[in-house]
């Protein structure tokens, strides 16, 4: 459940940058948004592996 909470936290953090990029035209926020989305991808893959491991161990 820890990874899932990390994902939720990361989404709330990058949401601010998404707003700045799309609604205010802040290009630096776009860079932070891309970096955050990449980190989200990594966390999501880790979460998938964890869920699969737990599922197969039961």
C-alpha cells in the first residue's frame, strides 16, 4: 500500500505543474511535469510487480 500512497502523492504534486503549464503557459512547469510523469511510470510499474507478486503468493 506504500507504493500506492506514493503514487497518489506524486499525482497531487504534478497536478500543480500541469495547471501551471496548460493554463498559465509556464514552460518550466512543463519540464517538471514530464519529469513527474516519468517518475509516475516507474512507480506504477513497481506497483504492478508488487501486486502480481502478492497475487501469486496467495
